[in-house]
């Protein structure tokens, strides 16, 4: 890592350690991020990571964004995942395909501390995103949007929703999907969900009740939105993986600390071979995960055509390694780790989400194999 990135890491870690970590337990228990912490995080540009400086944002590279999300997630996965979605996944389509007016308005909102939600998943369809049913009907110079989304990260804090809508026929599947920006307002009903992990992330069900959206809020071209979404997810999965990396780091540090303090049979438990085995396995998983995520970010920045495969590999590996690492951390802590007073108990619940959200483990395997087969045919 360059010196500049390490300076960024130290700055974010200081904020996370002093401002976020002391509140992490409360955020988890109450399923909400305190408003003052949300404002401070927004003021530091954490919800606008990839917004260029010309629009008032920090203009971070993808690798720098990974560092920020990683460090925030060491303290609170809730804040880390909001940063990942608002600052990266939601920014990409607006920045890449949006009009000048959309960039000025909505990237400016994020630069001033606002939050964006990425509204794709629906009750009818998770992995099968091409089957979405939220409907946008053109009426003069507006679209009328009706439908429901679910498991939308950051929705309870969002100032606007980057929303996948159906503008074509259902049988058109991915060829009939568009992307609209919908402002929060009376026609948008947000119902916060009680999730197992990533509590406090504002994950919600969202209902659009005949929302009238200006036609100029269309991102890119009508019926081309599915492509934009998939491109955004290539970037988003890399940054989402950084939340898992932060969780893994926190669990590893807790297990290492505990193993040196807890004694059994007259000596610290880290001196027992089986504990040493688990600590060594955890260290290996952590470093392998870090290297894969950073390699995926590097390839994205260099516009490598194999980014979809590396993005999915980073996401899949992080999900699997994260669950296993935190499981071992809990095993080392024993009954303490299984109690609600333990940080590892929260991390264990958080780690599981990465096997489901932003594309399941099974879906990532499909992407990886398709990419490999495409490379073979091209050869």
C-alpha cells in the first residue's frame, strides 16, 4: 500500500476507534445509528467515497474506498455497509451514465453528507433480478412508479433511492428494466426490518405508491438499466467485501487478545497447540482475503475485462472465509464468545449476511464459471 493510503487508513481508524466503536453495541441492540454519528460520518465524506472532487466529494479510488469501508467495519459493520452502498454502489451508475444535471444534484447531495440507497431486490425476486415487477409508466414528462423493494440497505436514512424499475414488458426481462432516481417523500413508505446481523444499517422494505418522478431522473437510456446495475454490482461487490474484511479483522484481533489473557491448565490458552492451529488458520484466511479484495480493486481501476470474475471471487471468498474465521474466534472464546456481552457474538451474526447479500454464494459461483467459460471460448 502507498503512503497516502496508509495515511487515509490511520485517519479512518482513529475516527472508527474513538467515534464509532464505543457505540457499536448500542447500534446493534437498538438497530439504529445515532443521528449525530451519522452526520459526523457524512461530514467526513464516508457516504460519498467515489464522488469526484468536482462535485464536492472526496474522489477516492476504489482501493481507497475499500480501505475506508474496511476500517469502519472493524468498528461497526452497519456504518461500513452504508458507506459501501451509498459511497460506491449507488454512485457508479449516476457518475457513469447520468446526465450532467443528475450528477450535479445527486452527487452533490452525497457530498454534503446525504445518503443514497440502492433499491434493486424485491419480495418476488432476489437473485433473479431480471424478474423485478416495480413498474414505471411514462405519463407526459413524468414516470409514475408503483411497487415494493425489500432488504434495501440504508433505506431508513436515505435522501434518495437509485431504483430499478420495469419500463418494458415482463417477458422482456432484463431488456425492459430502467434506472430511476426517486427522492424520499410522502409516496415512499420505508419500513425498517429486524435483521439478524448488520443491525443499524437501516435495512428496510420500501414501497413506492404511485410516485411521480421527473423523466429527467432517468439514469442513462430507458430499458438499459439492467446493464448499469450489473456494472455497479461489479464495483459494489468489491467494496461490500471490505465490510467482511473489517469483520474478520475485528474477530481475529479479539480472539488473539483473549487467547493471550485466558489461562487453562496453568498457561495462556495460546500455548495450547489446538488454539495455535486456529489462530494460524485465522491469520491465513485474513491475509488471503485481504490480498484477493485488493487485487480485485486493482483490476477494476485498470479496467481489466475480467473484473466480474474477480469481483465475484472476492465476494465469495470473503463470505466463506469470514464465516469460518468468526466461527473459530467464537470457539476460542468459548462460552464468553457465545454470550450477548461478546463482540464476537455480534460479528458472528454479521458475517453470515455476506453469504446472502449482494448476490448469494451460489450466484457468485455461476458468475465465476461463466467468466471462465467465456475466456476459454475467446481463446
